[in-house]
């Protein structure tokens, strides 16, 4: 009875093991390569699959999803003999599980080595500056070479990316200095451009302000000249309408002589030749005041004539004193200029006295 129980348990165990060996469940995005007696038999697809127990065996389980592999940094020499360290990232997927299993022993290692050799060939034909700025070109070249080579292994390289290109430390320092110098140059150029624009704007502002100021001065001078012209025209019209005689003008001239002689800074005066004529005209004016048009002998007219005659006499005395003072100053100035020698020139005019102005012959003739 014990022997029968042991046999029953042994049979049950054999059945269970056989069922486990015969039934194979493959998950999604995976393929299993099955060998029968050491020879490729078939490929198991995702789902439930039945095998011949103890005859069929699963050789490899191949993941059909796209995979990412990051290779360690590889030293590469550029065309200008600089050693740079390059990190690469590879994207691939298995499209044929049978060839990936039987065509190559380790496709990951093969892809890594192929990537390194291809990268050295590509970078070796470029200098450092071009290698740093031509990543897209390097990626396309690597993708083409790897895809063509790994196609017979049942592998599809979808993308190759260069993660980093690290030049030597000395080269990095030189590059940083170059970039710093370039930035300083650009900053200096921008500063100079700003200064230039500011000077241009300042000059334009000064120009416009000068033009406006000159135009304002011109307008002011025009207006001032117009005002002066109107004033002169008004005075001239008033004088023309009043129609003054030569005697009145001579009298006004005599009144202006003392004011001319009062200047403290005036050292030399030139006595005009018309002074004697003006004084003679003044004398004639004093003699003919009583005979002016519209003046009739009357007590009030006589009193007014005597007052005017006194004022004229005073003005004549002041004019004679001023003329004598001017004559003395001219003599002193000539003596100082000639060093005490007797000056050579025109004879000095005779001094004019107030009696000569009042006792003018013409006036006497008019009175007689």
C-alpha cells in the first residue's frame, strides 16, 4: 500500500512537470526563440504557446521594444591633434529575434564597438571647432553607418545622439578666454555705438537749438529795426510837419554842446567847422526873435522875448566856455603828443565870446 502511494505521487509530479514544460506564456513585446534538440525550431509570439516537453527548449528571450544604451566616454583625436572625450547615446530595436540570436553572439557589445570606431573615423576628419558645431552632421553619419551594419543582425538603429564633447582643460580655458574677449569686444562695440548715437543726438539738438536761437535773434532784430524805423519815421514826420527854421536848429545845437563837453573820458575834441556858422545863426536867431511870423509887439511878447534872450545868452556863454575848454584840451594833447615842441598844423580858431554871438552884425543890420 505504501509503494502504491509513492508511485501515485511520482506520477502526479511527472504530470505536473510535463505540463509546466509544455505550456509557455510569452508577454507582449517579447519573442522567445525555441530549439528542438539543439536546432532552431520556431519563434514563440506573445500569448499562450505549447511545447514538446523535454524536447523543445527556449534558447533566448528577445525584447522587441526600442532600447536606449549610453556608452561610457570615449577618447577621440580630432584632425588638429586634440584629444576630446565624447559621450554617445544609442537608440535601437530588435526587428528579427532569430538573426539577433544566431548572427552575432552579443549585439550590444558589437553596437558599442561599432559606434566607437565609426565615431573616431568621423571626428578624426574634423577639427575641434567644427566638431563642436557639427553635432547634427555627426549624428546623421553615425546613424547611417550603424543602420547599414546592424541591419544584417536583425537590429534597427533608430537614432544616435552625442551627449557631450569634452575638450582638454587647457583648451577649455583658452575657449573661455576667447569667448570672454569676444563678449568684451561686443560690449565695447555696443558702448561705442551708444556713445556715437548719443553724440549724434546731442549734436542734432545743439544744431536745432542754434538754428532756433539764430532765428529768434533774427526776428528780434527785425522787430527792433522795424520799431526804430517807425520811431525815426515818426520823429521825421513830426519835424517835417513842424517845419523848424535854421535858427531853431542852431539853438538846439548850442544846447547840446555843454553835454558833449562834460565827458570825463574825452581827452581830444574836434570842433566842427560849422560851429561858427551855427553860432552866427544863433546870433541872427536872437536878433530876429521879435520878427518871427505871427509875433507882434505886445507886452507879453516883449517879456517872452526878453526871457528867451536871457536863456540864449546863458546858452551862448556855456557854449563859449565849452568851446574854450575844448580848445585848451586840444592844445594840451598836442603838446603832450609832440613832446613840448610847437605843433605844426592848422591855426587854432579864434575864441568865441558871448558878446560876438549877441552883437552879430547881421542881427544889427536886421535891427537897423
